[in-house]
């Protein structure tokens, strides 16, 4: 398997969430970068849930 781990994605979300929520106008470039990184990591977690957790469970249920 390739791609980021759950631990990495959760760490990055915790790291960039405060920057993504910063309302100050002078921080708009930093906020945009943080939101982009957050979106990538949330998407990675969705993929991990779908392909590494749910698909194996579905396959196991089908085989029974």
C-alpha cells in the first residue's frame, strides 16, 4: 500500500487546523495553504477508511 498513514494524516490535520481557521485578513495566503493541506489529509483519511477498512470487511462478509 502507498499513501500517507492514518497517524500522519491526523497529525497534519491537528497541525494545520488552527491556521485554516485563522480569520485575520493578513493571513489569507497562509490560511489557503493550510486549507489545501487539510483537504488532502481529509481525503486521505476517506480513502483509508474506504479501501483499507471497509473493503476488507465487505470481502470478509461476502465470503461467509
